[in-house]
């Protein structure tokens, strides 16, 4: 009797030493960014609109006349504008860079689950109005970490550094994709018990009272000597989240790294990234990004309704810091993890606490903060940290920090960033 063996089950994507070595070989190779900047030469209107998009009306960003009377003597961009994925920065690539970028084709960890898990930001100098900005992008760190599901996990850190046309190195953002050997089946049903929040009038009135109680430090200096470890920040209220909030977000922040666009431009983008488009019930191709505004499309992915972007909560943590610190201070560093969904209808309460007061590099008066965004369910959806430089009666006004490795151009700064990740 003749028998045949069953076909072998397809192997699951795994993280191998060889794949990690191939990935690490890409560290430091400058790569083109997939989308052009939303603002090529941002001016005061861009400053105002970006801050407005996440609910911040600080006149330091919104009112040029007010800004000229501050320590900065002119309008400066809100911190969220320097970075923010595709907000600013034209690629500063040479022909040699472009030829080396051929080595970046394909993914050494192809098929291994990836999700956007965390972001870190640094700011070293203010962006002034009407400056063109260059950016340089590269993989800077590959760090092995256990997965929460018991398998191998890898933090894949990509950095962007920014420099304006006066030669000033402005800041950097570090984007972490977590790669894990994880089955889709483990994700299904995880969110089945969550229902969209419904609010009664009394609860909404309490939220409105919270908005009424929020205060911005503004022109009154927050002196380093007056701050103590344990001092609270906030609360700052964000929500209940609506689709309108996300529409306003996109007005200021653009459509992101996939360069989502309307009509004929959308058609051209669909030719460029066809796998990003799926058919809607009317058989019309539309972007996967619609999970953020189409409840039915979101439910197809296993979640109860539409939800925000992690980047939104990052800007909310920034907003808490800038409201608290005042116009004379400097937000130097911020890190945030994206742990859970923030659904339409959810309220996020943003708070923080001073955890350390010290003199940083060169005797700069500084404080470290722990931050969090917590939902009405009591879940911390985005924990974070920050470092702020404060004016001091004894040490004088804020002195801006140096980029890693004291870099004075994009490549030197990127090299300093890579060295810092090597030490992690």
C-alpha cells in the first residue's frame, strides 16, 4: 500500500543569530526617508498649527509678538515639531549614501512580528521660523530583549537627526520597533472584553472642570531652587477622544510616513505602496490607516473601535512638560512607551512627578520626571520620562545642551548617537 507524507507545515519566522548579524551590519548606513517633510520651511503659522493640533495654545508658539518678549527673543517651534516622523527634514544624502543604501533592501527579520513600541526625543537648540531643515536617518541600535510571550525579542532603534540651514543641530528622535516571535492567534480576542466608553452628563461636567483648572506656567520662571523631588505635574486632560480630535491632529501633523494623500495623489501613492491599501465594503481601495477613523475597519483587526496614534500621546506628555516648566526652561529629553490602545471615547489623564533634582553636564540645573498617560479604566497606556533644564537664581539662565559626541553636523551627531546606543 503506497503512502504519502503530509506536506511539512511552513516554518514560523524566527530571530536567528545570522539575521541579527545582518541587521546589525546596517547600523549607521544612512537611509532615505519614505515620505517628504510635511513642512519644508516651517514658519510661525506652522508653529501655531502644530501646537494647536494637540490642544496647546501657548503664545510662545502661537503669538509672535508675545514670543519676542521672551528669553528666546522670537517665536520658536513647539518641541513636537522637531521630529515627529515626517514633520520636518529633507534628506541630507550624498551620492555615496544612496549607493550604500542599496544594502538596505529586504528585511533580515522578514515575517517576524513588529510593532511600534517606544519613542525617545532629544532637543539641543530651538527651531526658529523660516529655516529649512535637513535630516539624516539610520539604524542606530539592535538590542536583544526577552519577549513578553517568552520568545526572543529585539529592540530595533532607528534615529533621525535634524540640522537647520544656519548649521544648528536641533535635535533627534529615536523610534523603536519591537520585533518578536509571536503568533497572530495570541493577539485575537485580547481586546474582546473592552467596550467603547459612554459618558453621562455629570461625568462630562467633571472633565470640563478639569480643563478649567489646568494652568500654564508661561512667563513666570520656574526656578530650579524652588523645585523639590516629589513635586507633582498636572493633571492635564485629553479627551474623551473623538474622531474630530484626530482630524485636527492630521491638519497639523500631516499624514505620516506612508504619505497618505487624496484623489490623484492618492492613486499615485497606491502605485508606490499597494500593500498599504485594502478594499472597503464598496470595493474601493483605501489606506490601512483608516483604523483610526472607521470603527468597522478597526473591528476587523480585533479591537472594539477606532483608536489614536501613539504619537498623539507623546505630544500630550510634551504638553504637560511645557505647561509646567514655563517659557524660560528647556525640554531636553523625553521618552515614552506605547503600551495600550487609546480608543475613541477614552479619557487620558496626563500626570508626572519630579524624581531627581541635580546639576547635569557642565553644571546645568536639571530635573528628571516620570510621566504617564492613564485611561479612565485605570490603565497606564503610555508611561514616560523627561529631563528639563530650569533657570536658576544661583547658576543663571538655561544653557542649551550639547548633542551626543558634541556633534556639529548631521553625521557627527549620528555617530555620537550610535556610540550612546552601544553603551546601553
